[in-house]
């Protein structure tokens, strides 16, 4: 099978993302330490985030709103203005965080772009994801960019038909088993899991180790060689 199109996730595949969320969550837990213990704050925030995904989608802005809502709930509906200001400041800092590609990304994408059509397929806030791509310096390597509200099989079928020769001749690569691997395989694509040290609980799922189109790669540096073997 000839691979013509390669889809790549952005956050935690091309640049750091979850690390920043974890650091901000630590800061948030400290802000609410006078109200309850850390485990309670983390559990309530996870509940609120999950509940709000259908309203706010993925990204920093939705996370910030969920932190404010969580603070209100844990403070009995009367979180001090100081805490709300701190949460808003943390959200702004996340939006302004510098973007630096992960090790090996520049070289891997440069090699891949010479042989395949590269498509960035990412979830999150449209404006922020566009800003991060521009700041990364990787934008010129992609033939297309798709910022989507959710990654499911129909998303991959649509994207790989629009920007390539269909899902059967495409491969999707990313750090999320739930979003980057399983739905791409369901759509008929190949899929490579490239782990990141931290993974949001919402993105976890069991690896389809026996699937003939799946691969677990140690690094994005291994991606060009894997794709070459497929073709």
C-alpha cells in the first residue's frame, strides 16, 4: 500500500502542551488549598472539564473557564475576586507561552514533507492553535491544517479525502491513543502512537497492539523509517 498523506497531531506531538496544563493545575490547587485538599480539587476540576467539553471544546480558554467554575463550586459560590484574578492571569500566561518544537520534530517533518503530503490535524481553540503553529516555525511544511472540534472516524475520513487520496492511503501520528490512533484505524488509516511523558486522562485508551495498521514508536524520529517500510 502506498502512503500519500500523513496526518500529524500538534499538542504533545510537535510541541509541549500537557506539561503546561499540569503546572497550571498545580498552581490552581495551591490557590484553593484553604478550601479543601488537593485530591478533591483535582477530582472536581476533572468532572467540570468533562462536563464542559461540549460547551467550550478543548484548549486553554475552556480550561480557564472550568477552573473558575470549579473554584466557585468549592468555595460555596463565593470565590474571592483574588482567586478569580489569579486564574485569569494563569490562563493568559498559558496563551502567551512560547512554542518550541519537541526534539527531532524539525528534522522528521522536513524529511516527511519531501515524500508525503503533511496535514496538521488538531483539536483546540482555533485562534490559539493557529498562533502556536505560526510561532513553531513549522507551518510551511504542511500542505493543509485542520483544527477540529473532535477527532473521530468521520473526521479522518473527511480530512484524508479532502487533502489526500483517502484514509486507506494515509497515516495518522500523535500522542493520544483515544484521539489520534483508534479513530484513525477505524477510518481505515494507518496510525502511529508517539508517547508523551504526560497524558490527560480523557485521552487515554488501551493500545490496539494486534492491529496490523498500528505501530508504537519511541520518538517522532522513528516516523519516517516506519512510513518508508509501509510503502
